[in-house]
C-alpha cells in the first residue's frame, strides 16, 4: 500500500469493531507490551460426613459422603484458545462422592469388603468480560455467519486466530456450556491368609455416564495467515480476508455411557525367611464409550467410495446431487457410518478384550540380617481411554454440522475472497474421527534395585526403573492434499486455490483421526540415601538420570507430519535427564532439654528444614513437539500439519534472557515447489533445543512452644518459610516460534522469592 497505509475503504469495519471491543489489548507498558493482573477468585466449600456402625462383632458398616462446591473465574477462558485476559470464564463446579462399605470378618484369616461407590459433578461455564474487553457483538455489527445469530448464544464475537508473525488468538470459547458426570461402582474385595500366602482377589464394575454439550464455536472461528493476500495475518484481518472460517451449527448435548469391569487376584508369598514373591493377574475389560441414543457417527477411510462422482463445485461448495437427506437436512455422507446401524459398533470402533495384565515382584534378603535387600518387579497395564476422544468425535455429520470455507470474507464467509461470488450452498464439514482399529494403550513397567543399610539409621538404594508403551494416543490429519500434488499445494499455500477442491477425500474439509499408533520408552537410573533422625537430623538425597523417547508426549496431540510418524520421534516432553533432590529437617539441640522453662521456651525448640532441587531442562515446544516454524506456508497441505525449521548449525546456549539458545542455528524450511527437501518439512529434530533447568532452595525455620510441661501437651508452632530463598531468577519459558522476532528469547520465569509466616496450634 502507498506509504504503508491501508486505504480506509479497504478496511473491514467489523474487524475494527472487534478490535474496539478490546479483544486484542493495546499496549499499556511502553509501545509494545501489555501487562495485566486480574484477580481470579476461587471459592470452595467442602462438607464431609462419615458414619461407622458396628452391626455385630464380625460386621461393620461404614458410610462416607463428600461434597465440594467450587466457583471460579479464569482469565483467559478455561479450555479456550485465547492468548489474552480480555475475556474469561466463570465456572460453577459442584461435586459429590460417597461410599458405603460392609466389612465382614469371617475368621482371623478371612476378610471380605463389599462396597458401592458413587461420584459425580456438574460444570457450568459462562463467558465473562475482563478489564477493557468484551465478547458481545457491539452496536453496528453487520457481520454474518453460516447460521442464524439465534444459534450463537450471547451473540458473541467470532473467534479470531492470527498466524505469522503474531501467532495469537482471541476467543470467548464455546461458552455458555455445561456438562455432568455420574459414576456408579459396585465392588467386592477378599483378603485371605493361609500359611505363607496372603491372597487378595476381587472384582469391580464401573458404570459411567457423561452428559455434555459439544465443544466447538457456534459464533464461528476466523483464521488469518501470512501465506496469502497481504502476507501479514493482522493486515489480512483488517482487510477482512480470512484463510478459513469454521462454525458449529448447534451446541447440542450428548449422553455418553461407558461400562468397564475388572477381576484381579494377588498372592503375597513368603517363600522362606529371605525370599518373598508377589504374583498377580488382573483383567480389565475396556469397551469403548458409546452415545446412549446412538447420536454418533464415524468416518472410515476404507469405506470411502471413490467411484462416486466428484461432489465438489468449483466454488468449494458441495453439489446438491451428492448430498443425502437426514432428519430434514442434507449432508455429504460418503464413508460415514452410523453407530449401531447395520452392525456398526455403538462406540464407532472395534473393541479389544485381550487385556490380561500379569505382574510379578520379589524381595530377597541377601544376608538374612535385613541389611541388604534386592528387589525387582514387572507388570503389564492397559489404559481406559478417557472420554475426550468421543467428545471431539461427536462433531461429525449427520448428528452435527461444522462447515469450513477457505479464502472467504470475514464479514460474510459465504462470499469468496478470491472470486467475490456468494453462495448459499453447503460447505464441506470439518471432522474429528476415531481410528476403527482402536486398541487400548498398553504399558509395561519394570524395575530392579538394591537397598543397603550402610550405617545405623542410614539406608542407600540404587535401582533401574523403566517402562515401554505401545498403542499410545495420537491425532493425525488424514485429509490433506496429496504430497505428490505439488501444483495445487503451491496454489493453496499462496491463497490462490481452495484446499477443499484437492483433498485426499473430496467432499470433506480437514479430517483429524484420533488413533493409538505411537509408542514410548523410558529408562532411568535412580540412587538415593536416607538418614533418619540421627542426632536430630533427618536427610534424604536422591538423584535420577533418565531418558524418555516418544512420538507425542500427551494424548490427543496431533503429529507434525501425517505421512511420517517418525518425524516426531525423539526425546519427549518428559525427558529430564538429571534430577537431584535434597530435603532435610534438623532439630536444633540447644536447650532442648533445659530444666529452665525460660531458656527452653526462648532458646530451645527450634527446627530448621529445607528442600533443594537441581534439575536439567526438557525439550522446548508444546507437548514436546519442539520449535515451530510459523512463517508463510511452505507445505500447502490445506491448513494442517505442524512444521519445524531447518537446522543449519549446531545449537549453542548463551543462556541469557535475550538468547537462551542460538536462534541463528535455524533457517526457514523451503517449499518443495522451490526445490526444498522432505516435502517442505524442516529437518530440525523435535528435541533440537533443550529448555532451562532449575536450581531452587526452599528453607524454613520453626519455633515450637510447649504450653504445658507434659510431653504430648498442647503446643504452638511458629513457622517462618521461604520459597526460592535466595531469589534466583529462574528462566522457565522460551519463545519457540521461528518466525517471531523474539525467537529464542526467554518469555517467563519461575516465581520470585516468597516469604510466608504462619502459626499452628496442636493439642
């Protein structure tokens, strides 16, 4: 633009109105910083009731009830994407748990416990404005969306996502929103001692019900990138030209049910005076959750019929002839299967019941005197997949509709920003689906160690601890453009073509499959020594060397390269190589036993304690995926896939606030249409940069004041506590966005020194 000024007639007035509402804050500290401190109140009430009743000498009944009521305000919104505290969320979260247990003592060696457990909670979330911010569409708002404004509860402003070079988001999230959970678990546990054996076995059954609204934006989400139009995401926002616009039609509610049952048996076998074995076997049946009324659908890639005609119009909408009517609305359903229909599983995935979990351990008293003990153990474990996978997959047609359009106007996403044509046709849906072969995640854990009493009250231990995981959770984008389609990838990356016209599965927008296809490995050497109350001093020292390798470090995390899972293989977010801990308590001996009450009361009764932690850092980047390339699109895969820069030199560590690591060691990846390697994915490993470690000292001084001469009489303890005692500046976060001018700089620190005074009265 002339003089780097956007002509006024080109600026989208709804973008101006959204900015004027205080969504993205203006600098309030210097010319480029915004500082805010908002009270985030939390109110908690807890009620506890317990009743114990001896029905007879061999029968005891226990009842326990706990009620917690929590109200809380959170800025930015809880579970939202917003980067700034100009809007937040108000949460009400009452919860309940109760247990009733009948203990039956049939003999000194046989005990049975029959119990029933109930737990539940509800969550209500509402948007709330922060200082200078608002979330309601202001007066004069003229923007339209795919669906009537009545579907947008609270007439909220659209979510805005800015790409390079800002990489920031404003959102009021999908609130108002609510859910509830209720769990019912009967169980029975038997303990039986016979000779050298101590047996324990039992069963349990969990019936869990989750009622929850969908989690997506009925106000719509507009994303602005740097690869098209002006080349700057914020300028594109002012111009009102969005890379994409996505919106959920209704915030419908779903009713999820999960039934799990388990059996177990365990034998603690004292083979002889030196050797004890612990042998066990558990079986967990872990069928997948389902929707009570079968309002649930899944996309199965192998069932997508490519013989059907191309469903796409040239403007990126769906041809009417390709749509299937369902409950009064038309959807594109090629490859979609409905839960519980024609033999398709109610949980949308195959259930796997081969989940036996053996485990074994031993302890061997080497010399028979209890001074040297060798211990070891191993076991298999399977995970009950938590419900977030089905909550995400509940957004699929025909039971939900979340269309997405690319290269459209912010104020009217039905209008193409490329051709100017406006349509009323159906846009392709964005989907999150479940991998049909969906094995429960498995883990093997094992350890071997030696424990030795090296002196009176002093015990040392050295052990190896490790684990292996398979069928671990990951998310993968499967509806990108084909890697071989270089021509269209370039057009999509530069905003000259609609990605939905060239995707692998035409008729749909982005598709994320939630699958269990990755693995991890953890190995560690752990050593420690503990001295217990020698001359009033208790000390424990512990050191761990460890190495953790994975593809992704948390569940439901999208892999970077959907065509090559090994691209993310490396040291993960939990890979902290060195950890040293020291804790100590020292009761000062001065005048502790003085016969003078004055000397004892004033100079005696002092305790000094502390905790010291020294640990190395972990690989930087969200979820352990490393530094991120955030410049113009060089992949052209249709808005999916995470990229990293190229590493062009070894990484060095100045370890300063302005340069934690050498940002010059990295360069932008090169697009394949410009001769770049690896299809445009950068060659930097996800563990190329390790973040700051920690060296911290917490120290406390206690003064015990006896109120009587009785040894166990009432006492007052005065507490003087310090956290980060020496007030060291401890770096924490690092900017990992390669296109950001602050790339490599420290963005946050651990808390400064905190001093705390307190008193405790015991009697």
